[in-house]
């Protein structure tokens, strides 16, 4: 008889990642929680000490990802589901363009997921089973004012997920892309602009878990915001730019 299912969640020390770790643990999963902050991970593990296990990780370090996957599978067993959720983002000022800052966002948000996939995928391919989920954002649907680097990194995540699904379906590996709107987290607390249809992190975690259980490719919420942005996504630039400028009061 097989043991509990194992999920690896990156970016689990706060926000959506921490909420999802608690949600998965409450539903019978063994959770490998990764993040850079040991104290926050330890506090998270205290919420479910028999189900959540800390694995400190800087996702931008490719070798460390490989070592973390080996440690997880030695301690907990094969990873059934990997959720690549680590991300950074804040308001971006084009008048203070910092190339290193832009590169850092891509290195964490996109490169971190690539490193994690590179570490976990060989085992899933060998077993012919598994599930990979990438946390993108509705901000990846189109470029947004004040968020060019963040939107770019999340658009890359969406395209990566689309391509991986087409390649991995025939190998028995499911792929999901998570595109949340505004979620109440330490990251969004820094924003100084209106954030419509805000949801709590626990609510977001429940929606994500249900979507992952159903193996939906796209897990998007809240739907009202998602549908609005998907509509804008389909507009020609001649309409899109004037509408966004008006909304953003540019």
C-alpha cells in the first residue's frame, strides 16, 4: 500500500505558498515546504509538524534545487506534485530603470521555476507519473503600467506551462498554470494602487488545491478579474493602450 502523497511547494515561507502548504497538509499530503527564510518555514511547520517539512532553498541556485529534491525524496518519498510558487515583485519605476533589478525578478520568478523543473522532472519521467504547477499571474496576460518586469516574468511562466503541457501529456505528467489576481499577501501589502476583487490567501489556497486535484490546466481566480483581463488580452493594441492608459490615469 502506497504512503501519503508528497507535494513540494517553493516560495512557501509566506503568502500563497504558506497558505497552500497548510491547505495541502490538512488534506492528507506530506508537504515539503521550501523558501529562503528558515524562521518562517519553522513557524509554518509548527502548524502541522507531522505533515509539513522545511527544506531551505534559494530557487535561483540550480545545484541547490537538485540537492533539495534528493533530500525530499530520501526523507518523504517520490514527489507526486511540484508547485513552483516562488516569486518577487513590486511597483516598477521606468524613470529609475535598474537592469539588475529586472534581471533579479526574472531569475526568481521564471528561472527559479526552471531550476525546480530541471530537478524534479527526471524522476517523474522515469516513473511516468507526476504533476507540475507553475504560479504565474493575471499580470502575465498583457503588459501593465508599473509592472513591466513582473508581467514579463509571469508571461514567460504561462508560455512555459503551455509548452510543457503539450510535451508532457504523453508522458503521463500533468501540468497546471495558476494565474491569481490580487491576493492579500505581504507582497500585495506594498502596493499603492487599487486592487479590485482581492481574495485572502487561505481562499486562494483552497481554490488552487481544488484545481490541482481536478488536474485543470488553468487555475485562475477571481474569475471576474480574470475574464476582464482576458478580454483585454484579445484587443488590438490600438484599443488596448488607450483603455489601459485611461484606467491607470496615465
